[in-house]
C-alpha cells in the first residue's frame, strides 16, 4: 500500500496554495503540482526530460510519459514511484506552510 496515501488524499481535499513547486530528488530537479483534469484533480511530477508522472486520489495506477497519448500505466505503490511522490508531497507541504 502507498505509504503517503493519507497525505495524498488530504492534499486533494484541500490543495495547498500555491500548488506548484520544484524540488530535488536523487540529485535531479523536478516540478510538481496539482492540476485539474476534467472534474478530478491530479498530482503531476515532471522531470527535466519532460516525462510526467500523473496520479489521481484513490487510484493506485498512475500515468508516466511525455503526454497522455504515449503514457504507460504504472503501479504507484512501487518503491521508485512511492518515494518520489512522498518527496513531491513534502515539497508542496513546505511550499504551502
């Protein structure tokens, strides 16, 4: 189970303002933020190469790719995704406080 699921859900109920920030993870720069996708909000994490990891609350499957058309589904409970999601949520939490 995704360790940050509770925090993740909490952000979607009451997204912080501002809701976009940058952070460093494993010596790489990322941008993350909350975006509207139709009626749903989603967290997006983008690296410097243009790849985006997008996920919605309550969904353990995210999308990874440069756009939605070529994105592949990934299990965001896997450690490599869980860790970066936690780092993004921490960065957004610090930015909003």
